[in-house]
C-alpha cells in the first residue's frame, strides 16, 4: 500500500496507459497490478498527479478492487481532487465494507471537502 518504498515512476507527461484494454481483457488483472505498483511508487516519490493517473488506470482495469480504489483515493486527495477521492473511497467501502483503509480514505476526503456529516 501507500507508504511502501518504491522506485521512482516516470513523470506524468510520459505515462503510457493501456487504452487498448478494458476490465474484461485477459491482461487486465496483471496490468492493473502493474499500474497500482506504479501509482504507489509515484505516491512515494510525492508525484501525486502521476500516482493519481496510474491509480485511475488500475481502478479502470480492476473495478472490483477495494484496495486499488482506496489507493487511488489517497492519490486523488493529495493531487487536490477531494471530491473524486471521496467517490473512490466510497467505492472501496462498498466493495469491501471490512477494508479499514477505505473508511479512512473516506473520512480524510470528506473532511477535506467539508462534508463533516458524511464522516462517521
């Protein structure tokens, strides 16, 4: 997850996303893993825009992953996109209600956007 040490990722301008794949493609699970790893590495390098872009690609390719949604939520929040972060965190909690990081990310995002009533 985020906070792990990782190698630096390429800057946002050189992203190579897999627009040729969708969630049903045979290569989607391994590519989603790869994009999540790239997102984590970018986040660790404080390149939050790139982390968010890679995280969105991981979520697109593995839409049933609560972990990827929560990771992307963290990156979205750091990239200055709290509303998107809140949506991704909610998605994570819906996919896996027991996944604590999903709830943590939801709380962080809702506090950032000032939606204190949603934070419980």
